[in-house]
C-alpha cells in the first residue's frame, strides 16, 4: 500500500498530460520518477497560471471512516544494515522539521500543515506533532541482505521483541520506519518500488502496527529512486541536480520518507483516506502527486524548484537543512499543493 512506484520507460509528455486526469479516475496511481525537460530558476519566475497542479474533477478522494493519526505521532526508526552518522542526521532532521515552528519558508512544517487538514470521523485533525521516538540499530543484518515483503515484518518483530533495548509497542500513534542501507536488496526494489507502507500482521509480529519501508538506492538504482539527484544511464546528456545535503542516496530517500509518512498518517490501516474502489490497492494523498515538487509540475516536469547559492536543488527548508519533497493532495481545494507554491 502507498507504494512509491518506478517507471521503466519514457512516455511522451503530451500524452501524459492528456490522459493523466482520466488515468487517475480509473486505476490506482502508478507513481513514478518523472524525467524533466525544464531547468529550475532560483527566483521562481513562471509565466502563466499553473495553480491547479495535478487537479482533476475525476479524482474522488474519499474518507472511508477508518482511523487517522490524531494523537502526537512518534516515529520509531529501524536502521537496517550499515549507516553512517551523517546519513542518520539528515533523516532525523527531516522528521523533526515536520513540527518545527521557526523554519525558513518554504518549510517542511508548511508541507506537513497540508497533511494536517485531514480529519477522522469526529472531525479531529491529524496531529501537528511529529517527533522521533526510540530507534533500533540492526547493523548485523539479522535477516540477511535480501528481504521479502513479509520478512520486513519479521525485522520489525525482532526490533520490538529484542532482549536489549526493544522498540516500544505503540499501535495508536506510533509509526515504524524501516530504512535499509544501500547494500540491502528488498523485493521489488528498483524494479517496481522505492518504498511502501502497510501494517504488520498479528500472526507475524503479534500486533497491528503501521509501518513503512524505504531503501537507500545509492548503489542499486540511484537514477530511479534518487532522481533527480541521479539520472538513468539510458538518457544521454541529462544532468542530475546537486543534492542539498551532499548524499545522493539519502537525499533521494527523503521525498519517499515524506510520501510514506503522509500516507501513514492519513491511511494507517488502509481504511481511511484514499481514492479508487479497491482498498487493497488504494490511491493515497501522496500517490496523486508523485513527481510534482513545485508550481507547474506534472507530466515530465518536476515544477518550479529552488536553487541554492551552492548550486543545490531543493523546495523546502528544514530546521537547518534543505530538502526536496514531493507535494501531497489537498482535499480542501482538490489539487496537489506544497509550501513552495507560487500562489501562496
């Protein structure tokens, strides 16, 4: 559920823009990394009105009466494999930035405010508070360097049942984030997905816990899952953007982490906010905006982004760092939105 998909071939931009609204109405979103034909401008100048990025009268995002995360959200991270301290710092700051109150605009916390617009059946909004909880290091690859979707749940079980420093069991407001290092292969990684979320099965883990997995693609498929900080080898002449934190794999993970946390908050048990008729394959709030990072985004174009003085590309500010994070669907105005939109 909530999978960040990858696309294996290019489609003409005109065709994408023509069929996208209809496509979203009839089938779950096949989210993919877009291949841009524009470059960014540091002053965010853009001709013409592009307010309604990704908007469509055919998109019917509905609330299906399931729970959303209205209590303070605690993210429990499982670092599976070999992780460097600077890599962990980048990801931790991104998560902490969701609740930051004094970040420079456009900010990650401004992006999270869009997620907060979603409510449960009592009218309670998703919590504004997202913070890091206990973490678990699995540096010895307890389940090997090749994981299946089910064995991912076994890794989570090991983390919460460990004899030393087990993760707390928090089914009400906890999110379990399994991050695999760049030398770990996960089923369907690179070929089909860059990350996904679901909930654990009591038969495997003992509890129903919302979780997400995201992999570091730096060694396996950076041109797919770390785009646009890396580009596919089969597109000659296309230059990657400079990553804002100097780590292509981790900077590429950031948007996928944001994608999955937004969907975990709004659809933790796959019975809350989604579009489409099939709850086993829902189209969720980030799926609808995959590949859109700024005003004018859609088709093969990421949208208007920001270029730092050091040449790095980003669209949001965290507490001390910059990040590139995809937009999410705003159900109030019925289009994709982000804090760097030109009309805000």
